[in-house]
C-alpha cells in the first residue's frame, strides 16, 4: 500500500498545484522527496542484505533529505560534520 499511497500523494499534489496556481512547484518538491526516500530505502535494504554500501552515500542522501525537510536550517552544521567524518575515513 505504500507505493500506491505515494502515487496518490503525487497526483493530489499535481491537482492542488494546478487548482491553486501556486508560484512554487509543489509537485516537483514532493516528487524529489519520494525519489530520495526510495533511494534511501534501497540502500538500507542493500545494507541489511550484507552488501557493502559506502557510508558517504548514505550520509549524503540523508543530508539531502534533511535539507528538504528542515529547509536547510542545519545545513551548515551538517557540512562541518560531514567534512570531519570524511577526513577521518
């Protein structure tokens, strides 16, 4: 039911965007959000299956998701943490 729910949300976002004629692209935002969530899900499943997943991929995708959700409020702090972690590896 999760996939069909995502499709319903995308259709509703498109209808709302056209009906209200908003200057921002709600449909595009929600589409990107769903895509990032799906990619994170695939990576988590690969990790659970025991396949090696580079940690930088997971961190970058989670950072993208956090940026979309928080609007980039914690972006500067996350960049500092990411740089610190990259230099440690």
